[in-house]
């Protein structure tokens, strides 16, 4: 029996650790889903006026409604959608009726519509405030001369268009010609991989137990 003891203890202990990691990931999944539900509720809440002193943590995804006029130029942010493919987000200055100048993400246009003229227009926009974190070390530098932006860099865009560093992403738009399709913020882009991690840990536990069983079988064969 001594020859069985060490492999059996190691096998059961290793499997217990792997199963515990899987259970922990399921707990993390429940926690993350609760957060995503809270974000979805915040996104779709009754809109309010623009806050006087917006905070990137407190006011992230805040639903707001504002009326005003778009600027005379826009910035083009490269993006891809599942249904259409490559295209651009149109980000412009937006001067509200109260005189504030903020950034407005009007939405999506196809790649062929990148340079279509979009003159200033009065709009009433319902959407969400957001401070997207889209740049990492692999993101190319923006090509300002060709008006190709590879991330929504709030501070850089605000400096380029002379606005507050505040981005409103349109969900519903009243006014305009409808040439720009809103691409609203949602929680789908927030990573939630905990279920996959849990499956991986449970799968490793099964493999570990299988290897342990194989080792015990080999020991038994040597004893016969």
C-alpha cells in the first residue's frame, strides 16, 4: 500500500486545488455578472442633464440628454462592426444650448463614407458619458494629417477640437439626416471570461485525476 500512498495523496490534493480554482472562478463569474447588470441598468436609466463637474469614475456610463449643434469638422476613429465590417466612428465637437463644448460620438459610417461632408446640424442626443480606455502598446499612433484615429483619446481629441475632455456617446439622436448610425455604449465589450476559466480548471482537474488513475494502474500492474 505504501507504493500507492504518495501518488494517491498527490493526485487527490492536486485535483482538490484545481477544483477549488474552478469554483472560485464561478464565484467570480457571479460577481462579474452582477457588475454587468448594474452597468446595463445605468446605461439604460432615465437620462439626466450633463453634470457640471463630471467625474470619470462616478459618471462613467451615466445616461444624459443634451441638445445643441455639432461642430464644423469631425474626427474619424477606425472601428469594425460585426454586420458591416470596417468603418469609422464620427466624433465631433458639440456645443450645447447652455454653451458648453463637449465631444460627441455620433456613431458609425461605412469606410466609403469617411470623407462625406457633414456640415453643422442641430441635434438632441440621448446617450452615455464614457471615458474609453482603448489604447495599449500595440495601438498605432493616430494619423492626424489623414484624420485616422486608432483610439478615442479623449484628451487629444478635446485638444484637437477645442472642447472639454468629456465624451457623450449617442444612443438616440433627433435631428440630422440619419447618415450617421449611433453606435451606443454597452456592456458587451467588457471582458467576462470567468466561465471559460472555470471550465479550464475543471478540465485540468479531470485530466489530473485521470493521470493519477493511470499511475495507480501502472503500479498495480507491476505488483502482479
